[in-house]
DNA sequence: ACGAAAACCTAGCACGTGCTAGTCTTTAGG
DNA sequence: CCTAAAGACTAGCACGTGCTAGGTTTTCGT
């Protein structure tokens, strides 16, 4: 029973027709009488037959599949993957996932996707060197999500980190904050724009002298140690903008332990609007990069590049939005001036 | 360039050998001189060739792939998927993922996996009716992770919910708690064992009269409303055992807002040891179902059923462990008797 | 230098399906 | 009743690879 999965032929002989007719029925093509069609599907279900995708795409010379590289450990990947399925399905494509794990690096995962003869690949926050991406993009349409790349390397969808952070700074300034610190992430290139956004926004508000930058990364620990160095200062800023949600959480936690209240004493913002930020427990004001919009744009770019081989790789910038929650409020001096 | 991906034949003509020799080289078989082998790989890399997995598994009549059904929205799935990759790779198998999304139900996803001719499927917390699972298991080895099923339906790996909750209760009793409430989850069958574990553990400790059960589910809101009903009681229990981490978080959050401290006033435990529980912010004592152990067991079961077609479906129960963190401590009366 | 084995290489069929080009049967129009 | 068209169905090749069964060259022991 295990050794042999049924084929079209098995269904055909059971019904008493030719294999080709079964093929027509499964492809929903004309030329099969409705009674025969019914008998075919019935027999197929009895035998547990389903078409062999490998054989089909081999013969068709097109798989109808888009490969997706994602890292399940990265918190925002799930939302994007989910939205990609919907977006691809709407346009008649299927997805095949390539996961990044401790035992599989990007090269392995991409090679596997190519092995499946996907017609294009969508890479979520890839770290593959640019020249390799360029090489890859010569073979098939490639769309990168989230990573800033030089013009024309491949299709690209990313959100405007500069505007995202600027929105956070604007929000805080509007609340009355002036001493606004920033916890940056050094390790990844996509964070350069966010950093830039902080600096220019502070400038724009006439606060260049209040710029205060602290090193951090993607961990809660880094947020906690950022909190330490702020607490050690003579004057604690009234607000802290973080370049990601995890660092923001670590920071808040340390501040609370030090007896400060959020947002009464210090306002904090995150970035990503990850599931963590949405927890009622955390309730973190955060910059949202809409996963539906990113995914739709990525699939659109891939579809365009697949249908028109000569079209230039499409690049699209998504405008992030600030989701205001409970971790931001009026600064403490203001609160003292206008209590409640 | 896009219309035609290179084949073995292209590589062969470029090197000046037969297609079969290229095949030997890529399968790492003997019979290819090392110099030729080198030239073949060089040409392949220049052309961007990688073997066509579809054609290969078609000819081999075995795909070497295990299908994995998972729900990216479910918090514990990521860890399991990651561990599955490692476990499968160690045993010479690859994984192909089938994601559950809003637009794809289990039937769709499983049908797709079958279309890829995976040699077996591992289903993470499937909700497919038992009779359909039984039918499926007749066609190929099926292993379910997490769901309680009647004996013999298919391979099964799950953790002992009864012992898991019992461990939480034991821990609290050891700390001195006697008034221990339980927030249950009604919606899913795998939670029946946990409920049972609570009742029997309370019994065993001679506390059947202290049993206090509150309805809940997988959401933070349900935890919050559970907190409400506890706060409305004349005597608040000193500890609350929750059947999942999300409910525990909602509960804690509401307690804190009501001015209670955790664990000084109330101890709380969760279940799943999800990433959320590990956040320094939350620091939740929780029952851990080791994903590595579950995954390894699942792959082992699948491999056994694949290699020995007649072997009975394997069923394995994993013993969960309690991870003690900061949300549990001595009960308030005890703490008053022995301060610090 | 000879035979044999080892090393290196190739021909041809098969896997399950899609597609083109048909064949055979039924129906419709005069 | 004849013809043509439409409907229902089928024969056979092709897709890219693996495998069996060979073929040819090189190497080695004596």
C-alpha cells in the first residue's frame, strides 16, 4: 500500500477509460461528459489519488510555484508568510516554503527552492551577499523583502525606516518630549535608515543637541543594558525610541525594575509591531510595517517579472505607520505642569 | 534566460561528456575521475544548474521528503518546525512545509503535500476528523504531534498534559500553596488531560475541596476575565494554574492592574513555555513540552513507519518539565509568617 | 608483453503527466 | 437518408533525471 501511490492510469483502468481522459477531467478541460467526469472523481477519491505535482510541472515546463525563503525564528516572518499565501493565491500561484534553520543556511534553502523549479523566489530579509543575489537574479525573478539593496539588483519591497522612526519622534515631540534618546541596532543594514530617520527628525524639530544614541541589537538584554546606561546619566531622557520591539521590551523591563513608570516617567516606542508589542501586557507603541501590503507588493513584483522577462526589477517602498499604544504619554515635566 | 533553466544535458555538452556522467557526479557516485568531477561542478556553477528535484523523485519513485503541516500562527509551531528540520536531516530526509493559513485549510494543505509525493506526513496539532486521519494513514505513514487520538489511528507524539499540570500543582504545593485555582481551555481536546491532571493532583495533595475551575481559552482576554471572576470572590486563591501561556499573561496583567503583585500576592503558572513566557518582561513559570524531543520522536516514528510498512503506528508520550521562573513564589500567608 | 581487473564513460528505457493530433460516435440540418 | 459538425475519447511523444547493462581505456601484477 505504501510502496505504490496510485497514478492516473490506475484511476483510468478502474473507470474503464483512457489515462488522457482522466487528465482532462483533473485539468477541468472540456471534452469529458459530466457523467464520466463524476465517475472519474469518485474513483480517484476511492483510490486516494491526487495528481503528481512533480510530473505535472516537469511536463508543463512550469511549476506555477513561487519559492519563499523565511526564517521562522524571526518574529515578523509568520505574518508575512501568511499574507504571501493569500496574495499569491489571488494571482494563481502557489507557494513553496524554504525555512532557514540552524542546520540550513540561506544558500542551502535557496538551492532547494531552485531544485523545485520555482518560477521566482521571494526572500524575506535575506543576508546573502549582494553579488550572489545579483547572480541569482539573472536566473530567475528575485524579490527581496525588507533589505535595503543597491538599485536594480533584484525586485525589492521594503518599508521606509526613516519615515517610520520619524513618525515615532514626531509623536513624542507632539506629546511634548524634547529629550528623546535612540537605541540603535548595528548588526543589520536595514537599520541604517531608521537611524538616519532619528537624526533628521531631531534636527527638523530643532533638537540636534538633544540627540542621544545608545548601542543595541535584537535582544532584550541589549535593551536592558541600554536602560542601564540611561539610568547612569545625570539627566534621564523623557522618551526612548527603540529600533526594534525586543530591545524596547528589555528596556522597559529594566526601567520598571528601577522603579520608574512607563509612560509616566519615561515614554518608549518600539519598531515592527510584532505580536509581542500587541500583548496587553506589553502594550507597546510601535512602528508597523504592514505585512499584507508588503506581501502583496512582493507578489505583484514577482508576477510582473515572471510574465515580462525583460521588465526591470521592481522596487517598492512601503510607508510604515505608527501604532499608538500605552507605552507613550506626556513627558514628566509637562505632566507636572498639567497634572491629569 | 528565464524561459529555460539549464539541465544536466547543458552541463554535459559544456564539459564535453555524456549526461549520465554528470548525473553520476551529482549523485556523488564512483566512476567519475576527480578532474572530470571538478570540471562538471565548475560548469554547473557557471550555468547556474541545480538538479531538478521533481524529475529526480519522479524517476527514483521516492522523494526522500517528509511533509509537515504546521500553523505559523500557533506560537509553538516554529520551534517544532525548526527541530524537525534537524531531526529529519540527521536521518537523511528533507522536509516540505505545508502552512495553514486563512485561505488554506488542513485538507488543502495535506492534499498539496500528497501531490509532492512526500513519503510520510507529520501533522502538528491537526484538527482533521479522526476518520479522515484514519483514511489518510492507510495511504502513507502519518504522525500527529500534540493531539490526543484513539489508539492505532496513526503515529502519535504528544506530551503528558496530566503530568505537566501535576508538576505545576506539585511545585505550588511545595511552596506552601493550598488554594490553587485552574484556568481551563475548553475548545481543544488536548486540554482534557491537563484538566484531569489538575483534579487528580489536587486530590493527591488532599485538597479536593480547594478545587476551583474557571473557563478560559487561548486568548489573553480569557485570562483577563478569569482574573475578574477571581477578584470578585470573597477569598482570592494564592495561586492560579493556567492551561496555556496566553491566558496566564492576560490573567497576570489584570491582577497587576488591580494592584496585586505577582508572585508576592498571587503565583501564576502557564503552559507551553512559549517564547512569550521566556521574555524577561513576563518571566512566567511554565510547563515545557520539549520541541526537540517531540520532533525527534515524530521523525523517528515516521522513519520507522516508512522503512517497515507493516509496523504498527508508533505512539509516544513525552514527559513535560516545569520551568520555574519568577511568576511563582511562596503564598502570601506563608510570606507573612516568614518574611524574607 | 600479456591478461585481468579497475577506472571511466555511455546507450536506452522508465517514471507520471501534459499536449498535439488525431479517431470514433452521436447529433443536427437539409 | 446523407453530410457535416460537435462531442467524447485515445495514441504517442516529450519533460529531466536515475538506473541497468554494457563499452572502452588505463593500470597493475607477473
